């Protein structure tokens, strides 16, 4: 059964883009990195990274451009710190910065901004993002959604009381032959970000699920200054 771990912290709005930024590390190696967020002359160290939960909000006091600075990497040949620029679209008021390992980058990272606004990605909802090169169909109980490639968010909400639910995934060409099946847990107070990633052993399944739940009952509002 898919177990839910709690992630604390709630984004609040301040001027300039999205107010506060939360960060999600893709894996344990990324979570262990010594990193900082740079906004103008302001540098804030990133703490509390974990591959299964969001960090607490980091306020971006400076103006764009924004950077992820690798404090554990030496400066480049030009003497400048190893850092990676990122942007926050004006329409995203609750940004979640996903940090993914990438050996081709000087920082060893690449990044992606996800819209984490509970008004859209609400409590009780599963949000699927496909990080594989193939489209899949996902079925939870009697509801089925197609999840395309390209990290496009697809939401599925079952509603009702807390319960165990049947979960399955299949190639969209043949929904009668599931490539993955398990029992998950549905809770109307939990929203779950689900990354579909390539399986470690194609003989078992070409897709695995990486789930990051957040429990509404554990979220502590951040007071607005």
C-alpha cells in the first residue's frame, strides 16, 4: 500500500513573483547537496531537502534573475560560482522548484518549476507527471486518465472517505494488460504528486511511481509579515 509521508509548510504571497519558493529534491544524492538560492544580492541556503517532501518556504527578497548556486562545487575558470538560472512565470503564485541531477551541467543539476497552488492541485487529488518517453493510462478504482509524455500535469480525484484503492497502469494501446498494479490509499486530506519514471527492470515493468504526498492536517500556515 502506498504510504503517505507528511510535508510541512504553506506558501504565502509577497510581492515579486510568487512570494515564497518550496523545493523538492529528486533523490537522496540531490537532497544531500549544499545549495543556495540567489536572488539579486540575497543568498539563502537550502535546508531540509528530502526526495519525499517539499522544503519549508524560502522567501525570495531580491529581484530576478534567480539562481541555484552549488556551494559544494568549485568556481568556474572565470572565477564565478557554479550556478543555474531559473525563472518563475508570473502566473505561478505557488512555485515548487524540482531539482534533478544532471551531470552535464556545471552545478550537476537541472531544474523545473511546477505550479503547486492548492486552488488547482487540491486536497484529495492525485497529480501525475510522466517522466518516461511513453504515454500511459492510469486507473484508480473506476476512473482512468491518460498521462502523456512531457511532464504535463494530469489530475485525478476520487472523492469519498479514506480507503484502500486499486491502482493500475498500462500502455494506452492496450488497457486490458496492466504493466503495474498495487493497492494505494486515498485520503481526502492528502494531495499526492506522482512522478511516473522508467522502471529499473523492463522485464518487470517499464514504469514506476514516485509519490510525494502532502497532508493538509500537517500543514502549518506561514504568517504574512
